[in-house]
C-alpha cells in the first residue's frame, strides 16, 4: 500500500520503490538501543487490545536485519494468550521497542515509534485487523511477500 503525505503531494517527486533503509532506535530512557534495516512501506497499525494500548506501529523484519546494541539486561518480557508472542519492554522506562510477533515468531517486530527521527505525520499506515486475528492473518499482509 502506498503511503500518502500530509504535505502538498506536488512538492514530492513521483513515488519510487523504497529500498530497505537502516534505522537506529531506542526505548525512552535509552537503555535499550538497536539498529534495524527495513522498509517503512511494509509497516502497519494493529487494532488488537495490546497494540492499541501500546500504540505500536509494526515493522516486521528477519532477525538478520535487527541488532540489539545495548540493554539486554534491562529487557523484560510479557506473554499472554497463546504465549507465542514475546513482548519485550525496558525494565527502566517501560517502553516496548520491539518484540517477537505471534504472526511471525521467526522474526522481530520493531515499533516504528521507537525509531529515531521518523516524521510519523508524513505517513498513513494500513491497519491489520488484530481484533479478528485468526481471520486477518489468513489474508494478504503487508510485511509478507
């Protein structure tokens, strides 16, 4: 799905397929720092109970596209329901910068809100219907080819 800008669309060149880019990110206090390589055009919002409350914007990447730079000792994990998803958060500030998603437990799901310098006002992210997870995961999802 193509992102739309809230700025004047005539002020931008025509859309070109985005390559994966390298981003740095952290939790709020900075104890947890990481780098990720991904394409923000695949990022989504989810309307399930936990993602709605956390405000998570999902960027799902393979493990080789993610590197934890610091903070391993400060990570805690929350799990519920099927216990497949591993919701990692900082013990110091409580921020949830990334986790292991139920949809793709072999990948890392990074919170776009925790990436440094991303102008979120320039993006409209598609929504994944996590409230009806079982049916929604059977359909086409932006993070899978």
